[in-house]
C-alpha cells in the first residue's frame, strides 16, 4: 500500500505523540504504515507512507537515486551565477552535495497559505526555486541555499520520483 500525504507546516514525521506538535497520527488513520523518508517540522509537502518495508527503503535510501523535487522560496534574488554552485555541488562542511538540478520558477500555482506566514522583509525580495536532488540529508536544501547566501524561507517537497502533490490539499492523503 502506498499513501501520498501533503504534510502541513509544523507536523512532526512520526506517529507517536509529540509534546508540542501535531504528528502523522493526527492526519493519517490507516494502521501499520510508515514514512518513506522524512520532512523537517518546518518543511511542507509530499510524504510517502507505505506498509512495504522494501519499498520504504528503496524510496528513502540515497543509493537508489530517487529524485526529490522541492520548491524553495529564498530570501533575495539569486542570479544564474549565484545558483551555479548548487549545480556542481556545495561543500557543507560535513559533506559535499551531489549536483542538483536548479531553476528559477514563478510562485507555484494553487499554493496554499502557510500558517504561520513566512518572515518577509519589505526591502528584500524573495525568489522561488525548483531544486531536484537525489540525496536528502538532514536539512540539505536549506543548508545548500544558505551556503550560497540565499536562505530558504519556505520549503515544499513537490515530488518524489513520479509521485507529486498535485490535487492534494495540505493535511490530506490519498492511496495510490
């Protein structure tokens, strides 16, 4: 069984109770499914849940090179030259990222409001980027954009492989 879930901001990727945040259990009522990968509490978007351990491993393990597509709203207005390090690999200190596919995009259509809203500064523009990576280490996209001088303000995972968020409202799930 495979479930696609649009994880809202502030939800912890676990089914056990959390002291201060909602968890997957508050949204998904299907028993015996587990997340194939994780999203940070302050990130939103696609999470795949499954009851198949081998599938869970294949989706989440970097060795299988399953591309994940993120929409990142960054502070500032990066040029193509600014984005180039993301395309060749960024030294984050503890590891060097693999090359990412990166492009500037318009604000995604049908984007839902985030609660709470992001912090915006009137004098500094924001830009949306589409970033595709096959890794997925802890806070990787945020660390990558921060390293090149454009901190991520909002991060949404739009796709994992061929699975997408299309027609999936925040907090809702569907079986595929």
